[in-house]
């Protein structure tokens, strides 16, 4: 069931007065379809994209949910947006700033915005409490990475670890992330949320053959360092000012023997007490920030 909701083009204005600050919806003259049935085909598509990794791969689409995450989606990646009637947050900038006299808006494809009932949004939402906005997004596929600082992920399985590594990689100045197909699906709802928008800015490649990709990187002069229990030297004893990549393995089993064998050196992170290993994302963070520290010291930009 659907009907037509008469409104002006969705835009958001920030109102400031002596009492409070709030976002409100400004309705500016456009016909927006309102969806009130969970049987709607677009609603079903959202549910299927959330639940089915195969469909995400075949369609090249995924779901992003929540105000902050949706506001960071690149303009050319948004397929459609769903909002509830009482949503008072931000829309993606490409939608909120859509004006008839904007030259770029005349050539850019228009993003459909659908108003949905609270019950429909609750049905579509992958979270316990929906923020009232959800988007269908095109996947971005990188064919190559550029730079001299990378992270290699071998069969990483935890969504939280994947999200943390993406966020930390961006903060630490990593140029790209390379992962094999056996890693947790980067486009699953949990991972998308965990990246907190970093996946839209951090280039990454998903490899069918991770070994071949590593060999290609090594041929370009990139040194491979494996975080490994067999490491004899501490991580801070290496020089990361040169082109380098850190190899991070599966949470339970570490790096596979095949991938570990391709490293130029094993390294270890010193630990006190009886702890034998660190969480994969924590280990990656320690390594990335040691590389950043060395590079900042070398460039004279300051100390960490």
C-alpha cells in the first residue's frame, strides 16, 4: 500500500534561538511517495540486502542506516533514501542542498526520497531503535590502491574488529586496506555501522587471491610485516618510514601459513603479565600508530 504525500523538496534548516537548537523538515513542493506497507517491493529489497550477502554481491548494493552514517555517503553512491515522517536529523548533503538554480543539481541524478511509517522503518531497520533514516547505497569497487602504507587482512571475522581497523587506518594515515574474500563482509549492516563512515573514505580491495596481491605489492617495493607469535623482534625495532604493510590475521587462528610465509619479517608486540595475544584490532592499532609516530618524527611534524 502506498499513497502520495504532498510536500516541498525535502530540505533541512538549522534553527537557533535562545532556548535550543534543532533540525526541522522544510517542505518545499514535491511529490514524495509514502510507504505504509511492509509488503512494498522496495521495503522487501532493503530487508533482503540486510540479510543476504549473496544479494549484496550480485546487486552491488548495501544498506546504511542512521543520521551520521547516511550524512557521510558520497553523493554518487546514494540510490534511494527512506525517512520517517517525524525524522528531524540531517539528510545527506547532496539531497538536502538540492536547489533548482544549482548547476550541479541539473546534471546529477536525482535521489528518490520516500516517507515511511514508523512501523515500516522498524521493519526495515537492522538496529533495535531506528534513527528514522536509512539509505540504499552503491558499493564502491577499487581496482588498485596508491600510496606507501597499507593494512593486509587475512580472514578477519569480527565486524567490530573490521570497523575499528577501518576507523583507525583512516586516523593513522593508512593509504588502503587489502583483504581476502574470507573476511567478514564489509557491506554487512554490522560492519557498515562499525566503520562509522570510514568505509566511504578508506580505499580497500577485496581479493580472490590474497597471496597474488601481496606478491604484486612486494614487487613494487612494499615491505610486509606480519604480526606473529613467532616474532623475535619488537614492533618498534623496525623502520616503517619506508613503504610498508602490516599483515593481520584471523582472531582465533592468526595468519594462515601461506600468507605469513610471504612476510619480510615477523614482529611481536611486547606484553606484560600472562597475556598471550591482543585483539586483532588493538594489535593493528598499535602497529599503525607506531608507523605514524616514526613518519611524523621523520617529517618533523611532531611527536605522538
